[in-house]
């Protein structure tokens, strides 16, 4: 029997959910002070949402909006947001966007008072100074970044993609508004949804799993499996709410149970081949399940029950229904030693239920690039 609780548990202090919940964003931000930064992507501007928010701004607020260029965040971009926050004398930072935007805002909020540049903490130095309040509003159902204690960032000078992690990085407020998924590109729905499903499965089978993470991640697997295809097929589907909830629950679970070898592989493969994170996860997931299957034990059958059939068969079927093909199949494998070394050094890999060896990583890579 696993432990009931993890040794340390941190979750967002407040979570609002439901259609239209994002209209309360500025009221929530105001609780943390009168001056703030809103970092956003295209989704918040669609259908006039950003204009409507700003038009209904509560009296006395001073807000600077920053639009992210898109793509996965870099240390340089974190520095830019920190400078903007310091210049504006911000009390809080809100992020309305996908996982990249939330991670960018999360890192900037955490590091705004830090004495060293972001690269210092990206290299693993502890972060002691408290930062600003973070308000997270996801506009994709995928990364669970709104509920985690880390921000995945790339050092553009070295190409290294890894996390900054600190206890103070948890969002103070999360707003889950399924209407914000409307208009999200289908390829993003598919890839981010497969990331969420991978995270839920890896958290459920992690060697750090507890009763609490099992409960949350199994519900996440159930919700994502049941609702991802409907959201992919129809923008505005009623399944958007359950899918967003599944992603959020998976994020909470992984924040303390951690993940597995798929996420260990995902950072070096994604950075080297410039493939979006969710697409990397989807390409690796079936092979990692095969590798881990014996060690999963009864959890394989529990996961199969949650998806309504054999787990591996269902995942392959779902990927076909989402029109996902591997971005690696048939490609030459480059820099194998680097990929193996980074995968073995990853905290995600260390949480994998089967102890991962170099031979295991090579076995996975051979199949992923087959
Ligand atoms: Fe992920």
C-alpha cells in the first residue's frame, strides 16, 4: 500500500472553474495589489476577450499587457518579463495561455526579486527570495502547468531545456474556463491532450505515487480519454470542461508524484528535433508502456479499466483518431549519447517505476526512430 499523502503537498490556493469564469480574472488579480502584468497569447484576444476584460477593469488597477510570440519559452524571454514587471512595479503576474505562457509567467513571477539572472537558477541553484503572486488561466488542456511547481525553459545559449523548480512557484489562483479552448488549433488540442494523458499515466505509475496522486491521476486518465477526441473534432464541444479538469488534476498529481521516462526523453528529443512537447510525449508513450508493462503490475489493468479496454490498444487507437503520426519514425537518430545522458539524469526518469538503464533508453530510441 502506498502512502496516502506525499511528504510535501502544495496546490493552488484557489481554483475557479466553469464557462465564463475567466471574466473574473481582474477581480482575482486585484486581491494581490493594484499593479500587474498580463502575459497572454492569441486565445485571450480571440472573440474580443482581452478587450472585454480591459474594458471592465476594476477602478484603481494599472495593468500592462504583454503578448507572447508563441513557442516554448527561453531564459531571455523570462528576463524580458522580469524587466517589464520591475519597470511596472507589478504586484502580480497573470498568465492566460498555453503551458509555455504559464511557465514563462511562473518563472518571471518567481525570479522577479532574485539577485542572479535566470540561467543561475536554470543551472540548479536554489531560489530563496519570494516572488510575485501568479494567476494562471490555461487556454489549452495539456500541460497542467497551472498546477505545478516548475517552469520548463530553454537556455538559448546552450540549447539546454530543463526546469526551474521552487516551492514558491505554485499559482495563487487558477481559472479553468472551458470557453477559452474555443478556436484552439486542432493539432494543439491533440498534442497537448496527449501530453496531459501521458502525464496522468506517468503520475499514476510513478514510484512516488501515493493514494492522493493515484486518485487524482486516475480520474485525469478517465476524463482525458473520454473527452479528448470530442474536443479535437468539435470546437466548442461540451467535453472541453471535463478535458480541462482532467489536465488540471493530472498537473496536481505530477507536481508531487513526478513523472516517468517519457518526460525524461521528452526534453532532449524536443529540444534537438524542435518538436512540440505533446507530440514528443505521444510518440514515446506506447513504447514506454511496453517497457514498463511488467512493472506496472495491477496498475496496467486499472488503467485499462479507466480507458475502457486494453491500455496500449486504446492509446494507439486514440492517436490514430487524433491523426497523430510520429515526428521521429524513419528519421536518423542524432546525438544518441547526449539524449541518453540527459534522459538518465532527468528527475522524471528517476520517478519511472522500472529503474531505467542506458540499455532501456537505447531500446526506446530504437523503437521511437524505427
Ligand atoms: Fe508534459
